[in-house]
C-alpha cells in the first residue's frame, strides 16, 4: 500500500477524477495493496509523483472496490496502469496486442517518467495513441485472455 498516493475507493471517485483532472496525464494504477508486484509499482509511482507533478496526477484503485472499471478495462492481470488526458482514455503502443493499459510493473523509474512525458506531449498535440518509449525488453509479456467468447 502506498501511503503517498491518493486512493480511489468507488466508481464515483474515479469518475470525478477522470472528469476533473485537466491538462495533465491521469494515471490510474489498478491492483491490490497486498500484492508484491503492486507494491513494487507503487514505490516507483510514489518516487516519481513529485517530479511529474506538472505533467501527471497518480491515483491508486483497488480492483475489488471498483469492479465496474475492472471489467470495463478487462483487468485480468494486476497491476494494470491506465492513462487518461482531459477525460479521454490514452492508448499506448507497447508492441503488444493490448494498447489500453500497461500490465505489470515498470523496470525503472526512468521508464515510467519517459512514458508519462511521451503521453503528455502526444496528448498536447491531440494524439489519442502514442508509441511507447520503453525498451521492449523492459515490457512484461503476457497472453490476452478472452472470457465468454
């Protein structure tokens, strides 16, 4: 659990933040407080939150307390990180089949900071999808699971 990052505990809180954060990248980390990979990611997020405060607002969302968004973003692996800009969902091409979220933890603080900068600059130019600056070797690999097909 991150003591330094604000938590969103219900759908209304998440909706308010998505609508309310303007001219910054909104970072929503979906996961669980007791998960070791989530704790690793939370450490990276909390260490970079101050440095990125002009470009990003970072929030923690418990997947069990926001099941609507967990289903909406098809979060089957945790942690998953989703990005918004001015209420619009930002997509990132990581070289994987899913551009809607980053699954897993970032390897370094610099990877996360570079990604936020690319999303911010792309969003300021009106782009809805940007190319990931992260080295493909540092991006966790996973298979998409499709339920009920």
